C-alpha cells in the first residue's frame, strides 16, 4: 500500500495562502454577527488550516436581505441574457488564472488529489460556467395558439432568491453545479458551503465580484447545517432551495420548506449504485472501472459504484484481479502526483468508514483486502474489498461514502436487474458488457437517473443528472437544470377588441 511520500517539498506541494475566511455578503467580506469562528482541518494531518467566520440565522437574514434587494431592484435579473453571459465568461477566465491555487485549497480542505483538481474538477467547473453563460441568452418561452379569439405566450422568469446548500466531497464542482444555471437564469443567491470545505467557495465569491457580478447577487455564508442551513431552508424570503447531500438532511430541508413559504426544493441525495459486470466483459477493463467507481475520490462520491455484481463465470478471475489492483492502489498525500487516493475528508468520516468495515466483518462478509487505516498521521484508509456479501448486510445497503467495495455474484440478466434495483436509492448504475442487447435491456430496467455503459463517472455539462427514489428529485446539469431556477408565466390577449371592453 502506498505511503505518504516524504520526498515532496513544501514548495512542490504548492500550499496556498489562506486569503478569505469571513462571510461574503452584499459584495463584502464580513465577520459573523456573533463573532464566532470554527476551525477547518487539514485531513492529511488533522491540523488546523484556518479559523472561519461562523454564520448563523442573523447572518443568513442579512444575506437574504441583500439577495432580495438585488433581485427586486438590482441589475442582474434585468440584464439581457447576453450581458449576464459575458460577465459569467469573465468569471470563468479569472478562475482559470487561479486554478492551481484553487485546486490546492480543495486539497488541503477536502483531501482531494491536487492533479485531479487542476486537470479535472476545475476544468469541469469552468465548462459548466461557460455552458450556462452560453445558455443565458437562449432562455425563452413559447407562442400559444389558444382556443377562441385569443392568443398567448409564455415567459420564463427567474424564480427569485435561491439558497444553495452544497456538500464537501466536490467543493468546486458542486459550487458551480448550483451557481452557474442560477446565475444564467437571473437569480440571486446564498451559498452555504459545507463546514468542512469553505475555503474555495470564499475565493470564488471574491472572483465573482472581480468579474463584475453585482453586489448581493452571490453571497456565501459559512456555517453548520443545523443553524445556517436550517435558516436558509426555512426563510420566508428564499424562493427556492437546491441541496446536495444526505437523504436524512434532504427530508429536513423539505419539512422546513413546507412549514415556511412552500419554496421550491430540488434534492440530489444519497446513492448505493450498482456496477453490473457480465461474463463477456473485458476483464482488465472491468476491474479498472470497478476500482475507479469506488476508490476514486476515496469513495466520497454519491454515485460511487459500491455494489459490484459479477456474473458467475468470471467471478473468481475478477476477484483475483480486483484484489491485486487494490493492493497496488497508491494512497498518500494528495499533492504527490503518484498518489491515487488521499485522506477521507475529516475524522468523523474516517471513523464512520472504519465502523462500516467492522460491521462487514461481524456480519460474515470476507475481507479480501484492505480494511485498515494507513499512512500514519491523517485520515487515510486502505482500499477495501469484501466478498461473500449478502444483500441484507449493512455494507450492501447503506451509503458508506468511503473506499469500500462489496462484491456479489449473479447468474442471469434478470437476477442482475433484480439485485441492482434492490435498494432504496436510484442515483446511478454501471453496465459492463460487449452485448448491445444486454446493455439496452439492463439500462432500460435499472431504476436510476444515470446509466453508464462500459464507462463510469462520464459526466457532461449537457447530460442531466439526478436521482430516482430516495436519491432525490430535480436535475442538475444540462438545460434541464435551468428549470429549477425559472418560473413560467402565461400571458393571454384577445385577437380582436374584447367584447368585455
């Protein structure tokens, strides 16, 4: 198992200066109303990175007031789509100029691979911002041929003030997944980044102002879910909430929205995604995809392929190769370019993953490889594979959000479909086969929002993303994402002079 490389100098690791630690409200960085701060921790070593201003209800009130003023009386919703798009393009250009610094912030805050940030997360986020910048001047309604002597048309108008509550596993990607379409639609917003990973969101707020996004349009309130997040969800002047996170918290957000002003809610929640490998699959490719699907980003990804179903003819060969691959998977400091897996985001998540590994052993699953902390100081866990997993075991049912693969065997296509659907979640699924008939049948039968055939994590700005069942509702990505941030208004006029006039 790869250890932390001791041969990386601080200069090579590009440890960034922490420039922004306060709340960003109405175009300015402010201390919180209470003066409270909280610590953000480096998961590589458990050390404090910085003290961050802790937003609470009073701070949310101030941010909502700024967003409300910017929406009701400000320029942003009243600009042409072209003008909004031009500013968003400038925003993207500024981010690109700082991409290494921003990737480093996510590495020290979330334990994410620096190389993946520079070459993956940030370029993907820039694509999102530019994609929706291009869509901003293409939002339009329809003309309607109505019954009787009337004609009509629809208008698509920004929904208003939006609250974005984002998770810690992809701080940059999730920020722009939410913010980009909302900006394009003409909304104003409050972003609450996860308390574990606030650093990059604050930097993005600074760059948004530099790009020319008016004050009050984009506000960032750091804080905790039960305080700042709850205040956003229940606020009477917030018109919509978009949340990515756990199913349990999603329920609380829906309750708060229902009890306040029945605000619009969209939820992208948990997953326990199946990866189904048929016996005609290329074995090396199947093992590589299965490893990527669960060990990428240390398993901290909602669509992780944590349930791997392998057809019985190739099961034994797959198990052998998967074990070899996991043992060669390099765990260590995320700034080391040789490393494939960094630390879990924090101590709580580290302990949660280890507790699930213990559950798996107690319930009778066979620990094939991994299962232990590694790399000395920090929140590192070995890539872990269980065999002899039964569907009723916790490791097969619960979202672990860590590098833990549950391997199971199947005989027929029908059995694979049944097992894949035997979950309360429905976010994503993978299929590995050379047979187009199998691929078509299974992709039509599995109840999940994204199906990847002979690939995994194949996200694209143009492909809608969201879940079935307890994985939530509403869609991010694609032009569908704009619908969350728009209202449709019908306007009807008589064709001739109205008889009522």
